[in-house]
């Protein structure tokens, strides 16, 4: 039985929604009555999301078949599959072409909640689902998003506490970016790679989430000191099966780190060329690689 959804009012513009593993911060600026109405609409929609996803969980955990059409029924589940399907193509840095729709779940949920704010009277809004962010920007509005190279610094902290940032991204309304997501081996989801963090800017939060997952996987090397375990030994219901995921990364030689980042950068550049992402920032042990526009970055 699923626990009851909960919400907490932080201020008139900002709410905190929680339901099982889903933990969102939502913010909206605009006409007060419109903001209030949008928050209520988002809350009503949010309460149905987890039960709907659970109904299709078995299918969502299956590897995407490039030869099949979208098998999902629900709006969020379908958007997850659509964000991940273009990434199921085998490449030099992703030879198996393995991906499940779960790679986009956090971004897709944020994106679905954001739809309640895409209406007259709302100037800008964002939904933050554990660092995967869906954006709504109008006219000349913009938003600054903090960058944290070590994901563990942001995990489990009090939302009202100050977080030491490594940089900021300025996302403006005229940019083709409405989704930002971060992934890495220290994050909430398992990773095959060694990236401390990979942040991706894309047209939607679901696309950013899926791409960040695979770019983080591509930041990798075969150093024997890296500790890996089968995913199903760490989590019974994982969608990754017995594939080995990263559980510990010691300090590596700078050259090894640079080579791993280069692999991730090459994969990210391929996604950018295909129009699947707008930009990406890759961090690993003090080194950084940037793919795409640098004008919005302040580090």
C-alpha cells in the first residue's frame, strides 16, 4: 500500500510535495491568484502520479527495444520512454545500447508537475525533483541554477540550509533549455561510470535526466582500484539486473581521470550533434569538461 502524499507550504510561491520516493520543491512567480490556483492544480495532479507509475513499473524497468513502438499508457510513462528511446542506439562509448525508461523518471515527474504552471498569469516556474529540474520561463525571465560537483553535498540536507556552490548556470527564456538534470556515481541512482557529477541542459527535464545518466555512465575507465558490484546485489528491484555498478572510486591518476572525462565528453558531443542535449558539464576529481554553450556558465 502506498503512503499518503504530503505537502508543506514554505512561502506563497513555494511548496514541498512528497509521496514515497518522490520529493519535489515547486516554485512559481506571477499573479498571486494564478500562482495559488496553479499550486492547487499541481497538488491534485501530483497525488495521482506515483500510483499511475507503479501500475506500469514492470514495463518501465525493461530495456528499451529500438524496434518497438512506445508500449506505455500513462502520460508520464510515455514521456519517460520517449526521452530514453533515442539513447538506446549503440555507440563506441555505449556499445550495448542498454537503457530503461527509469533513466528519465525524476525528470519526467518534474516535467509533468510543471505542466500545471504553464498558463496565463504565471511568469516563471520550476519544479526540482532531487536536482532534476523542469523550467517554465516567459518573456525576458531567467533563472540561476547552482552547480555542485560533489552530489553528496546536496543530498539529505535541509532545503533551507545554505549550500556551498561550485558555480552557477544562467538559463534565460530565449534559450532552448527547459530541463536540467545531474547524475553521477554518488547520486541517488546507480551509475556504471566514475563521474562525480554530470549536469545536462536539454529541451525537457526528461531528456536531460536520461542524457545525464548515460553521459555519467560514459565517464569511465577500467582501473582495478574502482569498486563495482552487481546492481541486483545492492537493490533487489533494480532495473539494471546483474550489471556491475560503481560503489567506490579512490583517488585516480590525473591522466586516468582525463581519459575517462574524454570518453564522456565524446559521448555528450554526439548527443549534442543529434540535438538531444543543449550542453553538458562533466566533473571528476577536480577536472571538468564542458560541451556546448559556455556563456551561461559561471564557475
